C-alpha cells in the first residue's frame, strides 16, 4: 500500500534526546507494594474467620448457579484467595513494568511534542494498570476469602468478579479514547503533517509481529491499535513465554493440591 500510494520516509537518520522535567511521569513500581497490603489483609481475614468456616466450603457453581464443587475445611483452603491475588498482582506488576520500560518512540522532526504525547499516555496507562490491578486483586481476592469463611455466597463472589471485569473494560476504553496510541490524541502543541517519522516495515510481519535483533528493547509500542507488544527477536521473550505456559499448565494442579 505504501508503494502504491507513494508514501515514503526520506531523509537522513537522526536521533533526539529529550529531557524535560515538565513531562508527565508514570507511576513508579513502588506503588505496586499496595498488593502486599491486600494479600496480607486477605490472609488475616481468612485466619480470623477460620472458626466460623463451614465444614464443607463451596468452591464452584455450574451455569445455573448451583454449587457443584466442594472442599473440606482446612487451613490450606484459606490460602486459595491469597494465591489467586499473588498471581493477579504478578501479572499486573508485569504490565506496569512494560509501561515503564518499553521503548519510547520519539519523532526526530518534533522530538519534544512526540515525547510529551507518549509521556502523557504512559502516565495514564500506569495509573490505569495500578487502579484496575488493585481493584481486581482486592475485589476478587477479598470476596473469595469472605466466601471461603462463609460470610458471602458464591453468587456475590461472581458478581464482584464481573464488576472488576467491567471496570477494567470501561477504564481501558476511556484511556484509549482520551489518549490514543502513543498519545496521538494528546494536544502537545504544533501541527501534524503526513510525513512518516520512521520506516520499519522490514521488522513488522503482518503489521502486528515485531522482530528486530538489533533492537535491545523487549517491549515496543504497537504499530497500530492500542498498547504494547514484544520484540520476538529477543530470547528473553521466548523464555518468558515458556515460563508462563508452565505456570498456566501447573496452576490447576497447585490449586487442586490446596483444596
């Protein structure tokens, strides 16, 4: 399509370093220590309510809402909710890290404007990931624990999970609509033109898969759409994928051992 329409990226290769303290800054990873507070609180609630836990704990319902899975009363059952929270916290902290350490695209023709746009978007996504992560982790984990000790029924637990999912969906849509990909909707001053800042066609396969051995970045902004993707040419990406696959496959066995 570029060749057919005559789109070109011409000019010498240039680099730009932008240092401006007025740019928005994403939340640091220190904020993710909130997950520790949530997990500890869930453990405390579990042990505090252990005496009132029913002898048989409902752990699953069918499509009609009828309980069809049970676990015998045991201190190990209390750790089901914190383990779930730990997994959610690890995933959301990983997403937060991706926002912080992804490659930051800067247009050498207008470095300040492009950097300011991306900074605003990164700030918004860091806040989104933290707020949604804490809401999902605390909402799901706490309600599961309260259901375990007999304070809530499984219907309420499922409702909390649905609410957390809706919060994540609506929040993501709001960020996309207000900021766009790479901050394209942010008014950073100056007029846009139709000149492409760089041409990386040879590194993008189908426009969605990025592989560049010369790029040290693991996370890079998507070429279109929303968010970030990985550099498939980095070995750490494949190692991480294998580890994630093993965790997903082993999780059911770990949970069954607890229950």
